[in-house]
C-alpha cells in the first residue's frame, strides 16, 4: 500500500508542477477587417526551467513565437522555435520584444471578444504539458 501511495504522490506532484505555469496580463491586439496577421502578448512564469514550444489557436491557421530586437539601429523580427522560461522568472511577451504572431486569422479580432489558445510547454527532461488559456482582445493603447 505504501508503494501505491508513493507512486500516486509522485505522479500527482509531477503533474501539479506543470500546472503552475502562470499566465498573466494576456491580451490579443485588435485587428481590422482584411488583416490576416495578429499579435498576442502575455507574461509567463514557471516554477521550474521550461520552454514554450508551441502555441495553437482555432482562430488562426498558425501561431508562431517571435522576437523583435534592435541591431545597429534596425528593428529586426525573427521566429523562434522555442521560448525559454527560466525557473521563477517572469518572461514578458510584449510589443517590441517577444510576442506571438497569429497568421491566417479566421476573422478579425475585435475588442471585447476572446481568443482561445493552447500553449505547449516542455521541461528539461522532455516531458510535455499543454495548457488552455482564453485571452481578451483589446485595442492597442
């Protein structure tokens, strides 16, 4: 019985460690009719070293992780395969830095609506965890 209890505790605490990825200040930028690309922003914080490896949304054909940076006075944007989330450090996805690009949008994102997303994370041992979030659409300030 002790072995079963220990096994249950090990599985339970392994799962809850993944469940502690905190998503805060999430929002999707409002778009205009005919616009096929949108952007999403948020702050992610994990209690363990992890990576954001994939983002999906039924509201877009594809979602990519991007980074903007200034290089010799020129702003550059590039797609990232993953986004590192160091343990206990907030990683901000914001205009002008890391962000999510939503391509082939199914319809414009209008203020007051919401966009469902599925975030996929991977820890350093290769375990994968998926987390659903619902993000409000807001006008850029």
